[in-house]
């Protein structure tokens, strides 16, 4: 559902979904794949990113985006391991990426940038 007009349907769906689970507190730190399965009625998949499967991730993002499938990505609860692995100072990953730890993000589009996919 896409609209240029101001609509409240998404807030109503969120409220009904929370009510079905016993309130908003029951939704805290939920998983996007569970909401997709509940609200859209088809199976959702989890794909954990590792250093070895980034090309497979890109393939999946490309296929699902071109088919119009809803997608979400989430960040780990703590960036310390990522920062240590990349030799970054504490807090540097959030500043450089703009991503928030332990948060889900909707994927609206996936596009290769200048032919570059990090391995």
C-alpha cells in the first residue's frame, strides 16, 4: 500500500497487531520475520550474514527486490565485535554507517554501487 496522502492505516494495523499479542510491550524486540509471516500470510526467512556469504546475501536482496518482496534487515545488539574485527574505535561503526544497534530497517531497494560488493 503506497500513498502520497496522509493516511493512518499503518498505525491502525500496528495497534491491532499489538492488541492481538497482548499490548505493545509484547512486541518490543520482536522479529521482523514473525511480523511478515503474521501480517502477510506467507513464510518468512532469516539469513544470518557472515564474512563467507555476502555474495549470496546480495543475490537474495537483488531477487527479492526485483520481485517486490517485503524485506527487513536488522543490526546486532552490540557493535563492539564488529568494531573490534574491523579495527575501529568504540562507537565508530554507528558514526560511519548511521545504523543503530539492535534495530530493524526496512529494505526498500538494493542497488550495486559502482560495481562494488565488499567481500
